[in-house]
C-alpha cells in the first residue's frame, strides 16, 4: 500500500485524494530497518498515518499484542469504581412506630432509620400539637418536626387518603440517607388491650396501635421506639418488641470515651531512641519520633512516661506528619514558681489541664471528671490570670444549664445575673478560695480585689445565647453534661475571634431527662473535637477537694 506524500510544511493538511486508497490484503514482506541517520526527516510524521491505515496482521509483534489487550481491558473498565452499596439487614424492612418523646428529643429522627419504614399514630400528632407553644427546647423541636411533616405531606401528588395510605417517601425532601416510607394512621385501629390498662391514656393507645400493626403485618417485624423506660417495659410485658432510640448516642459505652491522655510504653526509649530527633527551642524540648506508636496518637493528645529511677516525661503531641510525630514537653505547673493565680497542680492530670488552659493556641477545651477534681477552680484561675495578668481576653463569661437536682423552687426575682446567682454557687466558692491565696493587703485590699475580679466576670443565661457573638472572651460552660448536642453546638458557634471556650462536666451527674452518658452534648463535643489542632481534652481522675469527698465519690 503506497504511503501518502509527506507534507510540504508544518501543519499542512492532506487532500482527500492523498489518503483515499483501496485497502487490499497484500503479502507481508520483511524489510530491513532503515537506520535513523538515513531516514528522511518527514518519516516520523507520516509513520503514525501509515499505522492507522494498515490492517492488523496475525504476525503482529508480542509487545503490540500485550498493549492491545491492556487497551481492551482498560476500555472495559469503568472510569470510576462503583460505590459499594450500604449493607442492609437481612429480610424485609422493619416498621418502627415512634413514640412522641422520640420526636421531641430529636426532630430529625424521622430520617435516621435508613431503609426501614416509620409509622406515626394519630395520638402522637395530637401530643405534638399540645407541646408546640413556648420557648423551650422541646417546643422548638416540636415545631421543627411539624415543618418536616408538612414538607413531606406537600410532596404528595394528591391529598387523598388512598395516596396517603401508600406512604410518603422520606427521601423526597432531600434526605437521601432515608430510604424508607412514612405512614400515618388514616383509620381507626381498635386493638384489645388487657383490662388493667386505661384505654384513654396516650401511651396505651400507642401500644394498641403497635398490637394491631403486629397482627396485621404478620410477615414483618413491628417495633416500638420510645425514650420512656416504663413505656418499653409495658410493651415487653404485652409481648410487643420495643427499643430505645439509640441514634442520638455518640458512644454506646462511656468507657470508650476519649480521655485525652495516653501512657507511653515502658520500652519507649529503647524502641524509638535510635530514630528519634530532639532539639530545644525557647526552653522547651521537642522530640520527633517514628514507629508503631505514631498511628495511635492524636494532635494535642497528652502523653506521659513514668519509670522508677528515671526522669518522668510529660509531653503533648503537636504535629503528626505521615509516620512521624512531634512531642513537646510541658511546663511543670506543680512547681510554685509556675503557679496560676496562686493555684498549683496536685497531680498529673491537673498539670495536663493547666497546660491546655494556658495555651493560647487551644480555642476549645473540655474537662471531665468526678466531683472535687478541680475542674472549676483551675479553669477560673487560668481565666483570671489571662484576663488580668496576660490581658489576652477582655472578660470572663460563665454560663450553665439551669436544671435543678431536686424539686424546682419556682421563679427567681431580679435581673438576669440575679436570677442566675443561685445557680452559680460553685463560682462564688471558687472565687473565695482564689481570693484567700497570697493576699497581704488586708481586709480592704481583699475587698477591692474581689470587686475588681467580679467586674470582669459576667454571668449569662443559656436562654439568651442564640444570635450572640463573643469577641475576645474566656467562656466557661459549667455542668456541660446536662447540655444536649444541639445546645452544645449553639454555644460553641457563638465564639468569635480571640475567644476560648472551656466546657466542664461530670458525666456521672446528668440531671436532664432523656439524656445519658452516651447522648450528652459533652460526650458529643469530646468525640467530635478530638484530633483538632486547636482543641484539647483531659479526663481528671483523682479528687483533691477533701478526703471525705473522695471517699464519698468512691463508695456512694
């Protein structure tokens, strides 16, 4: 087959007559390869065209055959690997009947059941309607549920009962993770219950609906979901499956909560000493390590090594790059010369906490621990030191959830700060302790100091936080274990430039109804912020209040 004539100049086009040749099979004759020095200059340009026009022959070289096979396999392979479908439970999707308290607790619970269907009894809608008024968190959640239900109902093509009975697609409003349907009670369901149960009570009516659905859908599992423990007990006593709403729980076991502290193995120096780099900067020692320990570390995690007869190591992880991590030694706040507003650390965890509280790069800190571990005292001392001595922050803002331990004493008179005064007894007690330390100015001097300190401390109610922005403030959230995840998000997002937020709490003392250690907002914040370069967490384990308080925490 003749080759087309070479181009006369660069970028010139070939005429149609130049390449309109008849492709006829011809005998393949082997020709000696032309040396590169003898080949004409235009040969490299014409060669690709000749290759395209040449018919494939059985005597193709092996390399070309491999390349063609690879090309065919690449052509068959998709450009991107298909996403693996989410694993679903075996069998038909379940039908979950939601109690009213589930929707009040989590307004987005409608979309948390993946491929399963949801059934709402009519009495549930009636109870929601009765709790929609007010400014409480429950009322806001109920109003949000009503808006979500209205959007789902508006997605129907017609408003007939037949269309409603087919179910509403939960993904129609943009929640693609919800693959099931929502069913409303569109007819009167009469299911006989034991005579001992009052028929007019809302909980018993819901149990009757579950009983009727179980009898109607014999080949399908019908489950009651409720936050009410007694409701679940009654359901199980009647032979009805019932479960707690667990989607709001960050952790199933509170023992798995991130502690922020990790002990180094006893052979740390032997295993990491050969490849370790160390240097000093500004009186602080840095260690760059690599090895099997690095994948277990997180940014701002506090590590320690205490061996008999050796100098202890207390450090913080400041950098993780690939398979290496950088440790920075900590300041010893147990020494009197490093006292913070007269307060020194009495144990290892308190020293860790003071290092985080005094670090200007840590914007969000969480401290958990039992009663008497010094959470409030250390935080208040660090706040006063950075407001008055370092002038890093302009003032201190203290807030907490007003959840009583016992019975409510009713409305309190006065302004916002006067109403919050009885809830801030812990603040007054710690200010009294801090005012006693190191004051040699006499009674008048202490009184003037107390007035100056209190002028920089503002007590704010949680109810008026929405919409605010804190600029250059030191914010202390006390009793944070009583916050819901939504309330915790509302408070943290109030932080403006130059603001530090410290959350204090004891997960063993939750007073808010329907909150547990796994669903508390404090647990939620600790789990979500771990590993962030500007946050830190310490779990304080040893009480320092008094021997009586320590013994009571252990045995009671």
